C-alpha cells in the first residue's frame, strides 16, 4: 500500500452552503469555484470558530488547508484549517502556499460520483458503476462525463448511491432501477445528445 500524499492548498470561491451539522457546528462547507462545486471538511478547531466568523452563503472565501491524496483510490480530500471571509475583510496570504486551480480549460467536465464503500458495493454498487459506464458509452458521453469513486456518501440505508454533477444543485440518486439508468442519464446530461 502506497503512503498518502499531503499538500497545503489555498482556494478562493463562493460559499454555497454548510453541510453535515452536528453539535451545533457544520462539518463541511461547499464552495463554488467557477462552475465546479467542492465539499471541504473543516478542522475541528475551525468548526468551533466558524460561527464567530460571521460567514453566510454567497460570501467569497479564501480557504487554506491540507489536501490528502490516497494513491490507491486517487481520491483527494480537502481539510480547511483557516478561512478568510474576503467579502468582509482583507488579509494578506502567506507567500509559501501554492495556489491550486480546480477549473479546467474550457468547459468543466461533468461528473458522476459513485459510492464505493462496502455498504453500497454489497447492495449493487459495482453493477451500478458498470451500468453507468455502459450508458455513458451508448450516449457517446464517455469523454464528457467522468465517473469518480467516492467514500461513504452517508446514505447507506438507501444504497447504492451516486451523485450527478454539475448543475444548479447536485442530484443525489439512490436505489436506482438499473434498467432505467440510460434514460435517467440522458435526461440529466443530454439536452440534445442525438
């Protein structure tokens, strides 16, 4: 097993929402960078401070933290250790952090995030992944829509789970009839596929 790789990151984006509230504080923030949406986990100390930062959806944020790459899965995890509300104040950034850009040249690639944790896999997640690949191929979208394996999406009782992105809102899907995957993806991704 290869060791995890850890980097520092900083990004700027618009706060869309707080996610996974527990004990009166959010565990994640979802930010928009261009057309892309990213959940970023908050460090435990930052979760306690987030209420005092007076941040509301729509605010422009600069987020600094640690990015971890798991080589065996290729999954990147972002954990914020510091948030600066650019809508309310101006604070200089340290020069030693490398700016990372998640936007790609041209139009962003659409994504399907498929849960690959054991609960979903036992309830048909592997077959779901294969059906999605097959459907994208039939629609001619295999080069335009990326399938990404994720960890637990916190909806185990409704497994198998996947999320369609981008869009105004992410589309969470569960207990999907595998025979209707093709028509479902066509409606979501193709206004005029044919």
